[in-house]
C-alpha cells in the first residue's frame, strides 16, 4: 500500500496543480492514511481478520483500488 501512495505522490508532483487542488489532495491522502491506520488497529485488536477484510472495509469507506 505504501508503494502505491508513493507512486501517487510522484504523479501528483509531476502535475502542475493549483494550490487548492494540492491542498484537497493532501487532505484526502491524510484521510486515507488515517483509515489504513484504523484498519490495522482493528485487525490487531481482532476485530478484522487479515488483508481481505481490510480491503473490503476500505472499499466500503470509498477507498478505490486506484488509490
């Protein structure tokens, strides 16, 4: 997952985005990272088992495969 985020950051950096769009992208990236952290924490607490459940939970929360 971190590799995908790194690739996305590189692509965004390559684009000449205006400040507002860059800010919105940063906010969304933080939301995604926070959700990943929550999913990992839930898995560690035994609420979610394995990667498949994490992926399904992330999809239910609007995180696409592209992200």
